[in-house]
């Protein structure tokens, strides 16, 4: 899938992974399983997860944990893919 197609598909995605106070470690297995089943996964970083950390940093940590890449981050949401 090319960048333009990924961007179009990412726009219409619903959030299926929410990162809360448990942090990225708490959702890594769930995200990994979802990435096995679908091309793109939208992740929302709730206030409890962010603390003083920005969304890009959290998304990078989560992507590294599951061997994924970040397509885009906007606000408190990131789209990841493999």
C-alpha cells in the first residue's frame, strides 16, 4: 500500500486501541494482535498515559515495542502499520 492510499484509509479508521494509565506496555500485545489482522491501526493516547510526554514519543515507543511504523500522528492519536 502506498503513502497516499494509507493516508486515505487512515482518515476513515476508528480508534481500536486506547493507551491509558497503564502506558504503552499495557496495550502492546493487543496492538500486535490487531496489526496481524489489519493493515492500519489507530491508537488514542489518553491524558493519563501522556503525563508530560508528547504523543509522538509515546507512539514511537509503542511502534518499537511491536515492530510497527508510524504513519501519522495528530493531536493525541497515531496510526501505525507494518
